[in-house]
C-alpha cells in the first residue's frame, strides 16, 4: 500500500493476537513498528520475530494506563526512529458478566485500559502529528460499541466512547492533515474470548449468529488497518468500519 514504507507506527497491545498480526503486516509493508504492551517479554518476542525477517520493530513494556510511562516510551521511540506518523490503539481488556453482578473495581480496570489507555497514547503522539501536519490514527473499538453486547456493559460503553472520540479527533484535526478512523471487530478467536466461557459453548453460538459462520481470526484485521494508515486512505476520516463477517451491517 502506498506511503507505509519508512513510516514510524506505534501499535499497542501487539505482543499477541490482533495487535501482533497488525504489527507484522505493517513491518512487511516497510514501516518501522513500535510495540507497546504490558507484557514486555511478549512484546520483545513479537518484535524479535519481525527483526529476524529483516524488518524493523522495537518493543517497549508499557502500562498504557500510566500516562508518564506512555510518554516516555513514545519519546524513546521517536529518539531512536524519528517522528511517529501512525498509531494503532489496539490494546484492550474485558471481564465478561452481567453488569448487575459487576463491581466498581471491575469498572475501573475496564475503563482504565479501554478508554484512558487510548486517550493517553493518542495525547502523547497527537501534538507532534498536528505540528508536522500529517498523521494517521486507527482506533480498534468493537461492534459492542455500536450495538451493545450482553455481558459487556462497561466494555461496550468504553468502545462506544472510543468511536465518538475518534470522530471528534477527525473533525478537530482534518485541516491539520491527520486522518482518524475506527475499526470495529466482531467476535474474534483470541484467548480473551476463550476466557469468557471455559465450556467452549460461546464460540459455537457466535458462529451460528455470524452470516459467514466462523469467528474472525487475528489475520482478518491487518489489511483494513494497513489501508487506513496508508496514503491510499488519504481522503477517509471519521469512519467506523466493522469487520465482523456480517454480524452487524451498517450503512
């Protein structure tokens, strides 16, 4: 895709799952990728695998709920590689269960990671993008933020907030040459989904509800994300794109 070669891009939560697949694809497109993840060892492993392929990647063990730690990691990457030109806010976490049986401690952790985390990382890179007059941001939300999801009340609220946040940034910074878009995954075959129902019944039920009759795989997302970060998407901003096998259809 045009314009990715030589770009410096941060991907949060890229030690595994969707984030790692995205980081690998961006590196294949010629970008220099910084992996920010709470799992420092996992981030190092992912970055090392990319480097073994002759591509560019760096790893930073970072808690995205800690603004100072995020700012330090962004500064270190920019000192090593140059200005950040792309950001993928991918990191997330959830604890499934009925809202009435949840606790304020659960709410805080979910909000800190899924809402404050992207706010922290975006704030740390956005001012530089605005000053330079260019940049691309892709937020990973969820179809739960568009249509709700049983057992994911607070998570859905956070993802709905991220969708609105992305649209607002797109409006505020369009004249500055910054495009901000959101990708909304549907049910995806990841360890997080598996943790929701150890019995294994949930994935089969979800497959039955998805028109394509399968769960998404992490490999289903890098293409659209790379496109939105590329020059091929230079006139696209403020959009939300579901990648859900047809589970939700908006238009």
